[in-house]
C-alpha cells in the first residue's frame, strides 16, 4: 500500500504531531507499506529520507515564524505520479487542503486526524486563532465546496457580546470549521474520546470517527541510556522532568512555582524543550531563587529526549484543557516514569497504575504530589513498573495494524462505489 501523510509542521520541529507522524511512518514501513510525508520546506534542512516530499514555503509571522506551505493552482496534479492508495492528513489547514485536493483528483480515500484543541490557544495567541477562524470561515466554502459555515449571529449581536461570550463564539466556530473539514473526509480519527465528543457536540461532526490513540516506538525509550543525557545528574539528585514546548499553554510556570514547596534541594525540575516563553520562565525561576534547581535543556533531538527521560524520576505536564493525547505521556511511560498531571479530561495512557491526577492546577497542588511520591519509594517503584505495562498497549506497530485495517476497509468501499 502507498500511503501519504500530509502535515503542516514536520522535522526539524520536534512536537507531538510530528513525533506521532514519524512513529506511524516507521511502523507502517515495518509492516511492509510504502509511506510518504508531504511537509513544508524548512530553510536549509535536508531530509535523509527520499520519501519526504517538501513543498515550497514561507515564514508565517502570525505564529512564531513557522514555515507555511505555499499552495498554488496545479499543485495537486504534481502528485498524480505517486499513485497513492490513501492520503492521511495530520492537519486541517494548509496541507490538509492539499491532501483533500490530491485525494479528490486520484479518487482515493482521505483520512484526517484531529490532534489539537486549537481554540484553547485563544488566550495565548489571540491574533493567530482569530485570524485563522476568520480565514477559514471565508475560505472553507470555496476550498471544500461546502455551504458557508457561519456563526449565526448578526453583526449587531456580535458587537454586544461580552468578552467571554465572544471567546465562546469563536471557539464554537473553530470546532464547526474543523468538523466541516472532517465531514468532507472518508474518516476522521481522534486520538482521545474527549476530543471526539467535542467534535460531535460542538462541531457537528457526522463523518465516521474512530478513536485511535497515538502510538510510540516503546523499544526506543525503554532501551535509552541515562548516560547519553545532555545534562549531568549528581549523586542523590532526583529529577522531575517535563518535555514540552516552552509556551504559555503548556503552563511550565506552575511546575516552577511548585519548587519552593519542595524543601529537599536535591529534587530538581528539568524543562526540556524550546519556545517563545523561555525568557519568562527563566525570569520566574530567578525571582524564586531557583536558578540551581530548574534546569533548561533547550530543544533536543529525539534520542537525547529519550536519554533525558531515562535519567529522570518523575514526569509531569501542567497543561490544562489544551492537550489532546500528549505523545510525551507515552514516551514517559515507555521510559518507566510515573506521571503527574492536572487535566482531568486526559485519559488515554493514564491509569492509577502509572499516573496521579493532582487536586488542582497550581504549583502547590503539584508540589503536594511530588513530596508524597519522593517520600514513598515503594509507590514510586510501583508506578514505574505500571508505566512500562501501560506503554505496551500503545506500541506503534500495534496501532499501525489498526490503521491499516481502516485503510483497507475504506479502499474496498471506494472500489465498490467505482464498479
């Protein structure tokens, strides 16, 4: 089978969607399939894989200068030579639109995965979200051939809305547009049940939706060596690690503010990743006198992230009502790390065997759990063992087999319609 993944932001960027896409590609290739990835060209970055197809791009200055693919008439036709069996978009934006056009030209199934609660970025990136919602509201009918997806309120009523009501309206409109895209596909995939519910209830999703959690190469993280970590761990130190973009929606600030409540100076916080919020986080650590207890690793390649996880003692993520199914939870579990989190909506890969949900979302709430864990080595060890058990259920090859079964079903259905 020839499969094409379309993604708006791939390597050298390191984030959950890129990691998930790469893991699926590798797993599908292990099963004997040929997989292509279509992504924007990023500066002078050169791929080592001939099956990565780069599209000319320009920097998007609305959102952190990320590269955005240039779409133009006739671009979809250039993919005719590949004769794909199925296309799978990991985005509902630029390259999602291209995936739709390619699938329509080649008369093949189009599957889309919705990874992110996009509208939850409204507080942190208002310009990006509002501009995106307006652009999609205008473009969707033309690009997808659908009826206009409009908010259903007059200009006068919109002007009279409170700030919160306006935010809610933009959020609903965002979900309606996302669902409108998915409704034009043969199938929609949601990595979590709570995201699927939002798509149906808020967006009006009617396309067949499948709950397929992300998969991961468990061997890579299980067999990683702490000695390969880019940072040093002194004898007696204990590491709490968080791997995520340094940005407001990831709320690393809560983890930093937990540290003053942890009196043991050997317990340290490791923040792995880069992003626009790095200066603010470093400033906050300095204000609290935590320069020696909060370690910033910067952006790290995947193998170094695996080593950092293997070196740590506990994994934590402080994002709240933003993430869908974070890949880092699976990576942490595969490395044998207990997980401490605060978002009750997240369930995939999180059980009482490997994770603890805090009572609140502030630093003191996280600190309470950290103090209890480090005071109870037996519980820490039990959660670590449970993490390895949970991770096995999300092995990328296992998940890829389920994906192939879906592709086969959709291809057969399409062929039956054509006969």
